[in-house]
C-alpha cells in the first residue's frame, strides 16, 4: 500500500489492542436516527496523498448530491491509534464512519464491538455480501460470522519484473513455480565484490513486502485450526514455506549478506525504490506499485504476473495474497442509519467504486465494478485484477488479536532465516504456544 497507507503491523496491533480493555459501544447496533433528517456525518480516513484525498472527496461530494439532507465532514490522515482512541471515547468529535487500512484488525473491531454490526443494514438493503463483493474480500471483512465491516477497495499481491533484465538474461516469461523462480532469481543476480550489483529478488523477511503472510498465501498456509488454535507446527505448508525461503536466502549468500545489501537500498515509497533503480530485478508487491513505477518514468519496461506457487500446486498458479481498505460504522455513533447510507454508497455504488479504484490504482471490491468497462485496462494493473478474482487468492484469517499471530510467526521465521534457530519443529511449537497465549490474553 502507498506510503500514507503503510502502518506497521506492530503499531496497528498495539493500538487496536487497547480496545480489548475498554467497553466500546454495544453489541446492538442501536440505529434509531432518521436517515432522511438533515444531519452531518463525520468520516475519518487515512489517505494523505493529494490525488487520493481528492478522489475520496469527489466521491463524498457525489454522495452529498444524491443525499442532500446529509453533509459529510471529512477528516484525512487518521491513523488507527487515533481512530481507536476516538472509538473508545465517543462524543461529538468522534467519527461516525471510519475507513481503516488494517485489514488484519477486523477480528478485533468485530469482537470488541468497536464497529457496529452491519448485518441488519445489509439485510434491509437486500445486499448479499457473498454476491456483491469478491468472495475473499467479503470473507476478510467479517469475524466468526459477525460482519462489522465491508470492503472499500482491495489490494492484490503479485510479481513485478524488469523486462529488460529478463531479455538480457534470456528469460522469455515469468516463472510459474518456485523451482523455476529460484533459477530465474539466480540467473538475474549479478555479484559485485562481496555484495551485489543487482539482486534477482530479495527473499529476506526484512525486505519490502516479503512477509510470511504474503508468501503463505502461495503455499496455502493454515495458520489456525478449527478451534482457533495456532496450527503452524502441524501444517506441512508452513514448513515447506520456511524451507523454501531459507534455501533461497542461503543460495544467494546468506541472511547477513542480503541484509547488508538491503540496508544500502532506497526507501520503499520513494523514487529510489530498488526495483525502480534496477538494483532488484523482481519485486513482490501490490497493484499500486505499477502506478508508482509509471510515475517514476523508469528507463526500462516492467511486467507483472502472479507470484509463483510451489511445484506441487502449479494448478493454482494465478492466486495471490489479498487485503484492502475496510469501512465501518462507529458503534458510538448516534447517526448509524445516516452513516449506513454513506457506507453503502462508497462500497457498493459501481461508479463510485470504479472511479475511486482508477484514481488511486487499487482493485475494486465489488463484482459489478470489476466488470465495468470504465475500469482501467492497463495490462499491468489488470494482472492484479485477475489475481483478486482467482478462487485460490486469500487473506490471513481474522483473529481476536488482530495480526499479532502473523507478527509472532514472522519473528520466528526470521530466526530460522538467520540460522539462530535451526530446529524447525521446536521453533514452530514455540510459535504456537506464544500465539495461543497471546490470543487467550486478548480474550
């Protein structure tokens, strides 16, 4: 996600965890206001880039035109910690409608009642989330059967590659399997002294977007079992993922060598991103990277493809990791019916969804918007639209502890990558114990 949408998982989990110790709203959605009465809603979102702020403002203006009795006060650049403080406090300055970038925290928003239950609103409007939204986006906006959010726009992850570097190395198409990928990575890598002139791909868990959940979607990792307990020690996909990543790290010279190169690279969100500069030939990233690369006016041509899958899952090639922006109604709001009108418009009006997706280069979340002839038809962008629709694409499961279980696994995976922990079974057993303990404490 773009710079102004980037919230570290640790910060997000820390801020949202405050909700566990506070009574936030009620399990009853408490909607008793007249949606036709003159009123003003407060809408908080996190976008700060001028183009993004303008795009959401234009959609809000279109909503106000269609609902002349409702005015919307838009507050930009709000991080999750500020949103959470306001959701706990309530009052006249608190938001009525909230947009969050932290998809991992839907479980916490729902279980703590920070967001109102949207099912009564959806039922009354005869909107079936499973048919209206893309299936996985509908899935990641509910928790244990409770729907407290709807998707606004989505993010899909895939593989960007430097076409010029491919041609120079005699590579004719992007790899589909991880064994093919490993060979391409090494073929594209150029060493320089004890470092790299160009790295085919940065596999380290310290790298940009190379996280356990982004890799895990390709392996089909099952993080939790049916009872909500951590499942990593029992899931062969987790072990396969860790072994593959570790082997590639070692083949490229080891964790220390890769990290030394990583620390010399430019910022993830600036013009000196290593994929933009050609220092890294392939990049795991979301659909927004295509626009950022185009805006950077690169001196080479880029391509995009789904990220490769394990060799025994080649039939599932085309899938990827999904996340996105969510919308919810604050349970402390006294204007829930009016707030629902805004949420419904922003998330289900086809023209509104398409125009916003085009403006900020994200993937639409509704079935109708995906089919719209008005949607950007750039082939690089369309690769991610296809990934979003793949039946195997997925998001990590929701949890009462937000994304804490992913952070914990990432920490253990990094120890395995560095070689400080060599016993994988013991490492994953410790991970499961820690995750279960954290979830129990979180309620």
